């Protein structure tokens, strides 16, 4: 029935629901699928209109990069379901997103599939009430896909506004006890596991951080062993926890956070823009000096494997709890190691961003 489907996509969880519906339709009917991201310069730049031209240009460039990342994330979702979409980043200075979408819809499509609650507030990008305007003014059929609190990305942690305190000099923060019996069936979590690269700034409450870190690399046996395997019983990985309030180091034995510093170093933990927005970036730091009889290359290899096991625990925890995350190698490990003031022998392996998907 449909041969050419248009999906306006802004990266919100509701847009993702619309996308998944459209992927199903495209797959069944061998239809073409186009993903459409609207960057409205006037809306998105807000106060930046007054900024010096060079700053304005670099901010706009950042928004374009973000738009392309959002589209790329959608492309990965579609490709993994066997549908190769066309991607369009539509820049406009004057038109509302709804106008841009309806104009695109005149170009040979036969249906628009759109989520009804997009991002608002600071991000000010596209959908939201625009979906309603699209349904009123578009010349082709429009399928509205409502947001739902039962979305795969809805989280039980979402309701709390409690945040972490700032790290104080030499004051460890005892985390609330982790809840190992929390969460969904492993098979369901495996089904939902994926990388996400769009986050909003809502903080992770202490209970969420406690459950996250315990799942990542907490103690799960009386002998002190952990939820992830590690090379030859050498505790080679420390998890640094970079938040807006400051940076901590996880101490699994006492299930507590040791203060590292009050600085917000999130933006320095990777090369992608979202790392400075998401509430938590975990940095997996290896104690190379403890892996004694190994060559430098072997230390990197084994430490990376240790970090990857932790990373998969984090992926599954996030899938189970409706959080987003992505394991990351796109970082400047040397600069980050210097920033973290790592002693001789220690090095940064990978990082992992964790947070809420935009509502
Ligand atoms: C070793 C490794 C490094 C990665 N580095 C990055 C990265 O720097 N940035 C990023 O966005 N994703 C990164 N990823 C995530 C992959 O892109 C992602 O897992 C892959 O596209 C498959 O998607 P999925 O996780 O949703 O299944 C990395 C994954 C691995 C295993």
C-alpha cells in the first residue's frame, strides 16, 4: 500500500517509536524510507544570534554535526532491521519544522510517520506540536505515533530529582546499597541492548548510579570477585565517574565513590558532542603496572578485554533500566590520562556514556 515513507526524526524516544513502526512498514511492503531531520537555525541558535560570527558559525557547525549524528543513529537502527534509508538534514532559517516536513512530503512520498512528542526546551529542535501541525496541513496521509511511558527507553529512575553531592576533599561517598534483584529478564534486556548517542541533561540519582556501578564491576561474591571477569585475578580496571557535579573513582569493595575532583570534565572524555550533555561518563582506566609479565601491547589488549566485559554489563543494565548508553573509543586517551593525572603505568582504555534519552 505504501511505497515511499517519510519519517521526520529528531532523536527523541517518541520519534524512535515512529521510526520503528515505519521500518516495519517499509520491510513488509518493500517501501523506500526517508529520515528527515529539521535544523531550524533561528529556533536552535536562540541567544547565539548575538554572538560573534566565528562563535556563531562554530555553534551552528556543532548543531549540524549533532543533526547528522541523530540521523546516523536512526540509519543504524533501520539498517540493522534490513532497511537502508535515505537521510536528509534540512536546514531552514525561517520555516517551522512542520512547514519543512509538509513541503518535503510533496516530493513523491505517500505517507508521513511522525512521533507526537518531540524534544522541547533547551534543545528546541523539531517535532512536538509540529506533529499536530503536520497532520493538519500535509497533503498526504499522516500516521501519528504517540509517546508512551511504556516506551523501551522509559526508566523507573526518571522520576527523582535527587542528584549527587559535589566531591568534597577526601570525603568518600557511600552509595545506597545496590539492588541486584531489580530489572528485567536477561533475554528481554538482550533484545533491547543498543548504543544510543542522544541524551538529555537529567542527572542520574544516587540509587541509579549505585545499581549501575554494581552491575558494571561490583562485588558479587564473598571473596570480593566481581560482576565482570578480569585477567588473572589482577584488578586492573578502575572506573572513573565523570558527572556535572564533579568526578569520582568507584571503589567496589566498599561500594563507594572516592572523590577525584570538583571539575566537570565530561566534555573532555570524548570527541562527540553528547559526552558533555549526558549526566555520566564512565572512564575505564587500566593499571598497566599491575600486569607485570606482559608486554605493553598485551597490557593494552587484556585491559581492553576487561573494560569490554564491564562495558557489556553496563549495556545490559541500561537496557534493563530504560537508560541509554554507548561504549566509546573516540577519545584522546593521552590527553584524558593527563587530565586525570594518572600515574606512570596507568592508562585510559575506553569510556562509556550513560544517561536518559530525551523524553
Ligand atoms: C570497541 C568499541 C568502540 C566504540 N567506540 C564508539 C565511539 O567512540 N563512539 C560511538 O558513538 N560508538 C562507539 N562504539 C559503539 C558502536 O558503534 C556500536 O556498538 C555499533 O555501531 C553497534 O551498535 P549497537 O551497539 O547499537 O548494537 C564502540 C563500540 C566498540 C565495541
